[in-house]
C-alpha cells in the first residue's frame, strides 16, 4: 500500500487549507481616529488589508485602492494600515495621514492606527496574516509598503500580493466576481 503522502506527491495532489487556529474576526485594532474596529462587522465580505505609507513610490496605489473600494464595496472592505517600518516612509501623525490620504487621493475607505507589520512589535493582525499556524493557509513576510492580504467572506486567508501587484489587478479582482 502506498502511504498517503507518497500518493499525493505522485499524483500532484494538493492539501486543502486548514481551518485557521484563531479567527481574524477576534483581532483587535483601532481606526486612524482611535476608535475600535470590530472586524466581525465585515463577515460576509472579503477584506483587503494593505500596509500603507505616504512617502513611498507605491503611494499612488491609494487611487486604485479607492477605485477598488468604490467598485466592490458590496463584496469587499479595503483597510489601509499605515506603517513606518520601510524607509521611514510614513512619519506623519494620524491627522497628517488622514489629511494626506483624503486631500490627495479622496480616500474614504477604512484606515487604521499606525502599526508594525513585522518585528518584535508586530501587530496581532499581521501575526495572523503572516503565520500559517494562525491563518491555516500560508506563511509570508511583509517585504515593503503596499503589500496586500486578501481574506474571503468567511474570514479565511486567500492570498498575499506584493507591492508590484496593482489593486485593480485580475489577481485580486477575480476573487470578487
């Protein structure tokens, strides 16, 4: 008899993602204005988490993130998470970040408090997003600003998209059709 792992390798079978050990909906985070955000309010919709920065070469992606938000708002919640860990490209205060995003890109999707997406002070949300043991699907590391993580309408990890992937890319939108 062939052991199951050998069978799977021989016939190129893929294992299905595990159920996450913890729910993304239980993670606590605050909005840019300091109010608590209840991620469980977004059950039934996809969530796209994007670590953002105001002084980055990818900052113009705010425009397409806003378009994505407007186009798919019945199926998707876009959440921007300011982070100053990559080239110190998000040095501003909450008020400065909010004013910049609104006046330059018309951003009205949810923006959170400034957080760390890696390292010793990594926010619990990014621990979940980057750790297969927590999200049940995939390990990853945050490489730069405007890296995107897509979660499905049931709170399951879908995929990670690096900074070069534009917000309106079919790689992302195909999950929202």
